[in-house]
């Protein structure tokens, strides 16, 4: 006897995409094939003393390598829109079929075949079987985006069940989709998925991608900006998931990936002269964490959404247009160092009360002004030992901004000099110009890695124009857009402070759910006739539920026949 049951294997859409991507990577090595052809050709030439004989295996190797590249490129197109059935083989194919059903598998394979994408042997066998022994045609999916109702064997008159959702449709992979808009001289290899269709569906006529090769690297933000694309255009062209992948890819590929490592470091210190952009870059890092940590699978394994961000900045009142006041809980504005002291005590208390992973951010700006302004010497002297020893264990993320890194500037005391080595330090520069002090956008990062003698390694770095809060606000308007006046009538003052972090229509949905105080369904939202949701069908509202859940604004229940959401 055995307890194994294939039908109990349930994976998320993200898991299936990762499996398909891994299978595609392992499906062939064009470099190895081409090299084998060259070696074989040289061997034949040496044996026969005829250069013409060498051309046969060399040509074969080049041809096979070209075919492998082409197949992988086609598979990348399928994966980009969520079609995995055409790539999976053997047991994985049967597990996917068992989980989603034959009709879903057929939909994906039928589209892949019409799009002239390669099909695995299992996929070909399934198509042959399905067309011979099952219904010759599936019910047509309407262009309105509503999927056909699931066919069951209930007697006539039974209540029609909720529509069967396709794996990948109602998940965080495509929580927010934006209709594609043309960009001048801008071609991105990540397709924009229309929200009205299943995640794998495509229009009847698919425009060919010009000169697409498997070896062509995926574009980064720097590439798109060089072509004249703005963050607003990127937001219009790509759905939320594609933009998140674009941000992650840009961070990983910039100068060896130091930025993605910096995002992951628990304790970071940003040092620079006035005008070097310390506060702006700290805001970018905190926003990038909010975005990258909002969806599982990004940045690193086990990541969870950031739960709160607190900023202690005595000069916050001088930064009227900063991300501080628009997004986060700010303490100490107007040289209120008593509030700064209280924020440090609050962090110490949070460390002491921690029972696991906290996933909070603490930003301490203008640390240079602490010495002499904060009267509690013991409180100040414990700052470095506390953050360097406890932040990693509790998974709190600390960012400090200072004009220099002396112990006095950081609130340290004698004997704590080595504690600075336990923090990642980023040194930024500024210069005087006729228009004032401006950042040099160059610097040095120290402590992301260590040598064999446990000494921090230094690396020269540069900042790009997209590494600032205003760029991320424009690139992710559904998360960072300005609050709407039309929804201020819902909820109390405390609720509005929380919801101001959301853009429309997420803010309206969350405020409505908060007002109800219980689980809500898409139809509950539709009945309210909110103006910001006048064109949203039930499927689109389900996707908004998913994004709110990913951003830790509530929880979603997908276990029943209808998806429900409850606000935190």
C-alpha cells in the first residue's frame, strides 16, 4: 500500500512557470552542440586530409545549435504569457494536467500550436488523443474576458457554479494588468498580457517579433531609457508582474548585481556630503524592498512583504516633496529630537519583543546631528550594538544616513569601531556647480562581501537615473499614485493614513473592505458602482484582491467557489 496520490500535488502558477523555465534551460546546450560539430569536423579533416569533409559536421553543429536557440526563444515566448503545457514532459505534464484539467491544458496547447510554438512529445500525444476522443471544439472564449462556465453534471436548473479559473489567471503573477500602449522606438521582449484574457491567451493574429534570437538579452531599465522610454510609458505598456521582473533584472545586471545585494542587507549606512543624494537613495532602497518583497519568489527565497516603515528625520520638514511624508510614518520633523529618541527606543523595544521575523524598515536620517542633540547617552551608545547584533536575527532592515562615518557621528563610543564593519557602507559624492551642489552619482560600496581575512571588500559603483523614488512612483502608479479625493469619505482618519499609501483603484477596494469589516466578494464591489471601477469585471477585481494581499493590506481566500478578500 502507498499514500501517494498524484491529484494531491498542488502547485501555484509561479511554481509551474519556474518549472517550465528550468525545463527550457535544460532542453539543450547550443554552445556544446556547435563545439561538438567543430571538433568532429576537425577530426574528419585530419583523417581524410580534406577540408570539404570537415564542413559537414561543422555545418550540422551550427544548424542544430541554431534550432536549439530558436526552440528556446519560442518557449520563452510561451512562458512569458503563462503557457507551460507545451513545455512540460513526462510526470510533470501529467501532474499539471491532473491539477488544472484537460480543457485548460487543451486551451494552452491549442494556442501554442496556432502560434507555431514547439510542443513536447507529451503535448503532441495529448492533442491527438483529445481531438479524437473528446469534444472536437471547446466553447469559444468571449473577447469580454469572461471565461466559459465550468461544465458539470448537475441536473437542469442547478445553480451555475463559479467560473473555473485557469492556473495563472487568479494569482499574484498578473495581479494588475495595463493595456498595451505603443512606444516610439521601444520594443520590449516581455509581452504585455491583456487583462481581459486568460494569462496564456493571445489575440487571433500575433504580430511577429522582429529579429528575436535566444541570445538577445532581456532589456533593462537603462536600455529602455536610452531608447527614450519614460517610466509612465513603461507603466502603460507592461503589466505589474512584467514591471517587477524588469526592475529585478535591472538591479541584478547593474555592475555585477551590487544593488540587489544592497537591498538584501539588514543594516546599511549611507555616507555623503550635503547634496550627495543620501536621503533620495535611501527612499529608493526602501521602496524597492516594498515592491520586490511584495511577491514571493523575488530577490531571494523566503521573502515576505515589508510590514511597516518608520523614518526618524529631524529635517523632514525641509524635504516637503520627499517620499518620507507621502508614504511613511515620519518622526522628529522640525528638529524634534525627543521624537527621534522615542523612535530609537521603539526600535529597541521591537527587538526585545521579537518572536520571529519582523520584516520592518527603520530609516534614520541626519545621524550626524544626533551627537549633542540627543541627551540620553546610554540610548545613543547602544545604537550600533543593537542594530548590528539584532537586526539580522529579527529580519528588520536598518538604513542610516550620515555626513561621515566617525563613531561620534554615528552615536558610538570607545570600543565600538569594529562594529562599523558589520554594516554595509555606501559612500556617495557631491560637487559644486554654478547651479548649486549636485550629486556625482558615483561612489563606493563596502561590506557586501569579505576577503579571506574577514576584511570588507570595496567596490566602485554608480547610480542611474532610475534609482530614485520619483521614478518608482511613476513606474508603479497603482502602488504609489497620489490619494484620490473621491474616496476620502470612507473610513476614519486612522484608516485614511494607512490607505494613502495606495493608488486607485486599490485604495477604493481596500477602504470598502475595511468599512465592511468582513470577507467581501467581487460582486460586492461591483454593486457599489465605484467610478474608478466602472470598467472592471469580476476577474479584474479578483486580481486586485490578489495584489492587496501581496502588499500585506489583507488576506485572500481562494479555497472556495468564489474568491473573497478581507482587509487588515
